[in-house]
């Protein structure tokens, strides 16, 4: 945790990922069982939240959809720590309505399933390109398409955050969640380095996170039997390819379904993470120059090792339960 906070103290890192830091420290402080870790996380969360608030007092008049979504994410995280700002929230509600679902989510879940023609940013220029583009408009090199899983779970998180905060970002959570059945079945063959497999794993972990409000509730595996089985099958693959980031997400998601340290899969993951922590307290590749990759792998490893308080069964949005039960029978 101290490693993550060390990265957050960088002015450049905080400008890029400030809202994410506020959210993670806050979520840990609100959910983990270990009281010492809760206090440590809360102190870090509050310092980050106050810093974020100082830099985000008012929404720029020319804010685009990405900027609005960033403000909503940070505002939601700060509000969960008791640092709300109703004036800014009113600004965001008004501004958010100027943009469409495609602006926020890369597709319109009201009218179409998750698409496979959304290009990733250009690996050479870092440029964004419109949906359907095959060549970068800057360098004319061929673009790599995002998987439909990647597009979908990004939209799921965005819509969940907007609904949780009370500022609609193009569509509601239920509008995005309804496409879950079209993403099944999940493939588990081959090595754990296949991009489609990796994005499928992160899609399922984010179904768990958004349904249990990030470790707040325990989920009934009977509501998501295919997802539960897929996560159990994926854990050994994450260990085999030494992917601490993916492993941490799989572990804490399985714990959300009720598994604990007495389960062989959780023990396997725990042993791997404890044996592969870096000397600086982080997890992941020490040679990776991407700050996000370094701190996110560390966050997920911490999440995977933690035990969580409370954990009564529940759902972030209880109204989705009948739909989940119906899907479970299909």
C-alpha cells in the first residue's frame, strides 16, 4: 500500500490518475477487515481526496466527455469519504447531458451489443481514432481493435460510477449489464496470455465489482454460475503466466463469492503472491515504465490477499437480481 501511495505523491502521476488513487484507498478503507490497514488506507485516501478536490473545484466550460467522466469518478470517490460537493455535482449533471452514450462508452448499449470495431489508441502516436477506423489518422499505421470484452467492461464501470454518483454518463448500469449473456461462453483453452482471454477475465471481475459495490457485499454464486466457474478455471492460468494483476482480481472476486483461505485455489494464489512481491513492496514487472501498470498490479495483489469485513449477501442494485436469476437458468 505504501508503494501505491509513493506513486500517488508524484505530481505527474496524480494529475493522470488522481481519481483512481482516491477511489482505491477509499475502497480499501471502507471494506477490509484488518483495522490497521483500514486506518492506513483512510489517511491516504483523505489526503488524496483533499488534493483532488483542490484541483477540481469547478468543471471547465469546454469539458469533453472524457473530462466529465473523470470528474464524476473523482467526485464519487471523494463523496464516499465524506467530501461531497453538491455545486460541482450540479455542474456535472448539466454538462453530462450534452454528450451521448457513444461519447462516454464507445458504443450505445441502448441499441447495440458491445462492438468489436473500436480501435485502441495508436501504439506509435498514442492518438485516439474514431470507431471503425483501421489506420491511424496521424501516422497511417494499422490500428489494433479492442476486444468486445474490453469495450464492455469499461462501459460497465463508467455507467456504474455515474449511477452510483447520480450523474448519468450516456446510459445506466442496467443498460450495459443487459449484454452480459452475449459475452458467454468464456473460453478457457490455451495459455493465459491470449488478449481475448485476459479481457474476458477482467470483464467478469468487473461484473463482480460493480454488482458487489467493490467488496461491500458477498455474492451468491448461484446468480452467476458461469462467471464463478470461469474465475475458478482462470486462477491457475494467471499463476502459470505469473500475472499478479490478473491473479489478484480473480482472487478477490472468488472471495466475493465466499471462498476463503481454506480453499485450495485461494491458497495457491496466496502462495504465489507472497513469493513474488518485489523488494520495494510492489508486484509486477520492475522494468515496466508504465506507472499505471506498476501501481495497479500492486493494488490488485493487495486486494487478492485481503480479508473483507461485513460481507453480508447483497447487490449494488438489488433490482437486477430477478434478471440474474433468469440468466442463470438459461
